[in-house]
């Protein structure tokens, strides 16, 4: 009989949700193959965004997750910087420590951090062939300005928006349907090749945090 895992997740914004929902689900399914025995990863459940100080908000998420029976809670926070050190030191670790010090049964303490360097859109740049296919262009990475390593761009969202504009400027008016980055989050999140994401240190940290969560459940040794 297979064991089931119920995952909850939070994101900083609605577009992050559209992209990360599938990435989270598929990443957990990927790590499940490393576990002994059969595991069923149930569809990841979203916890609505709350406002307030980060630690207090994460405590609220953990309480909700506990009451809803989630076994793992993924917490997303963009680094908004060239490195993730500040976000881990000033937000993730203090918040996770506060949750782990809480008392009571209805608190999910099995926490996984998702901290893309700069912002979530950097992860979208990890599979440039997919990005170009979704934009609908055969222009080169250099022409589109997406030829650098994804986490080098200070504003990867702006980089993608500029690439869309460059890709579509040569189209005739009749074929130039307005395309915005908002339309790309969900399909790229669903189709993105995870092995390409593995090239990014921030994703590898997320993947290792998933392994730790499985160890906490005694599903991985």
C-alpha cells in the first residue's frame, strides 16, 4: 500500500503561484523516486497570501497547514538580490525557528524554503528554448537579450518582458497579438524541464530541502 504526502505551499504573489504550483508538485514527485517504498504525492494545496511581518505570516501559514493536515509546508520568498544569504538569514531562518518553537498539535513544522535568486522569473529563464517556444520566436538568445545565466539578471521579469517585445516587433500588425508575461507563468511552470532548473543553485537548495522534508517523515534515509 502506498503512502500519501499532502503538501501545502505559499507564494509571494499570484503570478508566483501560477508558475510554482506545478514546479513544486513535480519536484516532490521527482524526489519521491529516491525514497524506499511507494509514495503518492497528492496535489499541492495553496494557502492564501496573508499580509504582515514575515515571521508572523509564516506562523499563520504553519497553523493553517497543521489544521488542514498538511505534512509539508513550502514557503516562497524571492531573494530580491544577487545572493539568497540575506533572505535566509533575515526571513527564512527566524520564521522557521519561530514555528519550530511553537507548542500544540495543529502546527506544521516540516518546512521547505523556496528562495529564487533575484526573483521567480529567473527560474523561468532556465529553459530558454521553452521560453522562446511559448513566446513564439526563432530569434537567438543574444537577439532577445536572454543569453546570460538566469540568476545574473537583476530584474529577470523585465528581461522576459523585453524579450517578448523584441520577439514580436517584426510581426505584421495582423499577427501581432498582444502577449504579456502573465500568460507565460502557468505553461512554463507546467512544461519546464526540471533538469534545466538543476543548473541553478537556488533550485538545488529547494530540492535538498525537499529531501530533508522526506527524511523528517522517515520516507528517505
